[in-house]
């Protein structure tokens, strides 16, 4: 004769302990914060006093005095914050209209010259090259996945 199957009931204490153990183990899986200049996707990727802007951890600033000599304090396109960048760094943008003409807002949130072939970039600066996949001019040390 078969006995009736009783559904298993988990105790509330056991469930709470299991959830706590999972949370503790996952907390150890986060990557350490990245220092100034390292690649990032989110602000949480960067150490304190830095923001993730154009895929790099950058120092927060209020004005030029907060930045190293030869750098400027540049306003981000959104969020009302500013970060230190080299003086020749492209402007940050969210829309094409935020860029000086003939530049357009690039995939990386930076004002870039657009191109369809190599000579489109050479007109602006002989050191630029055309990334045909992204359709923007990049410096030789840049790749489409990285930002200056």
C-alpha cells in the first residue's frame, strides 16, 4: 500500500540562511574598483572620487584648479558633473548638436569627425585614421572599443 506523498515544506529559517549564504558568496565575486585611466562601463567600476566617462575612469573636478597642469575640467554631456581630461580631448556629447561642426557625437559619447574613407580624416589631421566600422576618425592608439 502506497503512502500519501506529503509536500516538502522548507522552514523559513533555512530559506533565510540559504539566501544569506548566496548573497555573501556573490559579494566576493565583484571585481575590484579600477584606478584612474582604466577602462570602465559604470561609475561603480571606478575607485572613489572618479567617474566612468567615455569608457575611462576619470577624476572629478569643479574647475581647472582640480586638474593636473596641461589638463582641463570638461563638463559631461549629462549628469551635471565634470572630469579632468587632456586639453586636446574631444568634447563629451549625447547628441550631434552638442558637437562643433562638422563633428558628430560618436558611439563613445565623444565628438568625432565622421568618415567613410581614410581621406575624410586626413583633411582634419594627418594623424587620424578612419575606423570604417564605426564611421568615425580615431587616433592611431585608439580602437573602436576604447576611448582616449
